[in-house]
């Protein structure tokens, strides 16, 4: 067979473009991608200490022609793997050279069976680089021995499901068996697709290999567990529509997918399960420790999860330690989630476990003491600052003083509003300061109560200072309605948003919901027993709820008063 052109003894000018190389065995190397592969090949050989050609030093010898240009036979292409075990097909696939890949598949189709030192095949490289054209070129020829291997036991389909639905469809049509293969951790391509959350790719895999839904990784997680872990509701819906009994599969710890979703705090998944027809089979299922999904919600400190809305929920199942969900509330270290569970479980008539009551200690958050110390210091600084500003404003009344030392605006509504609001700010800030001083010297349990009261007064000192400022600004505005509206919008919109959101954000539940839950807890058949047990374990709950409702009431008054001022002045 005739070989390609040999290099002369002098370097001379090098041709470029389509005339760069000429050879046989399937044609010449015409494209610039081929030229780049040549350069890389020659550079790699020179780095590896390859002998100079034609008696020239390496920097003058020029690039070595491609393998098939030198010999034309497919075996010549396979002879010399590059660094790290890369073949020419690996290099072309990694750099997206489709024309080169197609030529190599004609000259040496067996290259598609090779893997590099990391166990990665050219097909896996093409998929991971999102080179759709090269993937089509590689899987378009049905080679029985072609490799789809990737690192860590993965195959090309593991990578394809994380790239695009188009590449996934090409790989699936090429080999359906890849959908059931697992990587080093026991994960199938469907596990990967469920973690990414693309419903189209998940549907392709389910229709191609529905049995993969039941395959478990080393932790016992099925693709349904993975989707629940990531919070992908659409994927969960597709899996359960295809195989409803997949909801019954548990992991190595006996947890179903609802346990996993609750531990991760995915509200959307919990709502979907609670509203489904199969909820009864999973909401009360116990894991290896005897914990139901409700136990998991308490341990995760998530009182706002929709699991408590299920009518099929059994609130009184005890785990292996004999503890009901209500008993586990004592283990919550955060204050507001604890109150949320106490209120919601009491409203549902929950029962306690079978432990002796003298062994049960009152709730005490692990970080409560540190929280009280840090918060009281910061609040004390804020309270003194507000009092100082409010007192200073009292000596600099809006409109100034006349020659007799009397306020110029006395008797007007803005001036009277300023006096009332500024006085409220001074009085509230001073009361908050005294409560904080007393609270720091009290016991931990009573300190929390004093700080809650101080927060109420401090909040209204802050609101009084802001409203008194606006009352002082109003007399200085001209009669232009537009200017007044702009000023009130700058002030009022953020203030209104904060007041309104306080009704929504306040734990343990929004205003109306919280009142309804408390009412249900007070009128239940076992209200005396529930009140006794809740008061013994969680003594701060009743006081906190009283302060919370007072906070909402005063917020409503402040909201109405602000509206009144705006309507008068605009």
C-alpha cells in the first residue's frame, strides 16, 4: 500500500488548509480538525521523547501525519494510544470533531471498543461533552462489542440522562440494556435522572425499562427515594403512575419515600402524598426504629409540613422506644418549631406515651440560655437608642417655637399626633429596657418570658418613632397631592408589608390558623388532660401564645392608625 508523502531534509514552508496532508486508505486528511489532531499527535510524541524524523530535530521535523495517512490501514490507527491511554477516537470525541470521528469509524471501527486508563470509552466522552453529532456517529453503527463504559462503573446512559433528552434517546435506541446497569454505588441511570428532575428523560427511561423503578442502590434508595430526597414532585408522580406499588419499597433503614421527603423538608412532596389515593399506605408506615413519617417530621422540626393535614394520620403510634410524636417534641431544640408542634398536635387530640411522668423534664432548648444573653444585650442597645432619639425629637418639635417659646403648630392634628407617637416611643423603649434588665437576672425559663414582653414594647417603640417622624414631616409638605402621595408611599409601603407579613410569618401558624388550633385544643374531649400534659412539659407555650396574640392585636391597631393618618393628610 502506498504511504503518504515523506518530509524532505529542509523544513520549508508548510501547506495549510485542504492541502495540508495527502494520503490513502479512505481518502486524505482534508479538514482542519484533522490537522489539529496531527499537531497534538506530533507534540505528544515529542514530549514522550520520540525519535526525530529524517535526521531533523523535533522542532523542525513538523507534525507527524495521521495514522491512516501514514499507513492507511485501520490497525495503524490502533497502534499508538495517546497519553493516559487515549486513542485517536477519544481525542476526537473529547474535542467535538465529528468529521474526524466519522473517518475513524470507517478506518478503524474497533476503536469504539477501547477505553482509556480511567476506563472511559469514546462514547462516554462524547455524551459527557454533550456532542450530539458525535454520539449519533458512534451509536449509528451497531457494533456488538462497542463500549459505553465510564468512570466508577458508570455507562454512557448515566451521563446522557444528565445532558439532554435527545442524547438519552439515541443511547437508549442503541442499547436498552444500559438502563438496568448500575454504577459502583448501585445507581441506575434512572437514579441519576430522578436526581436531576427532568420528567421527559424519566419518562423515556420508565417506558424503556420499567423494572428499573424497583432497583435499589447501596443505601436501599430506589429512584422514587431519590426524587423525594430532591423534592421533584413531577418525577414522583410519573413513577407512581407507572408503578403504584413502588411506594411500598423501603430503604435499608425501613424508610419509605415519604420519610425521606419529610426529613428533607419538601412541602410540595408531602402535599402531593397527603392528597393522593395511596396516602393511607405510607403516612403511617414505620421504619426500622418504629418511626412513622410524623415522627420524622417532629425530629426534623418541621411543624408546617402538610403531613398533619392528613385525615388518615394516626397520631398515637409509638416507636420502638415507646414514644409517640408528642413525646418527641421534647427533643426539639428550637423554640418556635416546638410551639408549633405542641399547638397542632394538641388540637388533634394526640396521646402521650407510657412513660412515668416524673421522669419527664420540662422543655429546655439547648441554646436557650446563650440566645437569651445575646438577644438581651442587643435589644438593650436598641431600646436605649430609640429612647435617646425620641427624647431628642421632643425638644425639636415640628414647626419650631414662637417668640414666647410655644410650638407654632400646637393644636394642629400633625402636632398632636407627633406628641402622642413620640411619647409612646419614649415610654415603650424605657419599659423594654427595664424588662430586659430584669430578665437577665431571672431564671432561664422566666427570662424568656420577660424578653418576649420586652420585644413587644420595643416593637411599638420603633413603630411610634417612625410614625412620629412622618407626622413631623407632614406639615412641611406643600399642598401638592402628588408629593404627599409619593412621601407616604416611600414610608408606608414597606411599613405595611412588615405589619401584614407579621400575621403570616408568625410561628407556630398564621393568625387565623393559630387561633383556630387553640380553640380546637380548648374544646376537645380530653382538653383537661391535654392542657395538663402540655403545661407540664412545655410551660412557656401558654405565655408565648398570649404575647403573640397581643402582638397581633397591637399590630392591627398600628395598621389602622397609620391608615387614618394617611387619609387625613393626603
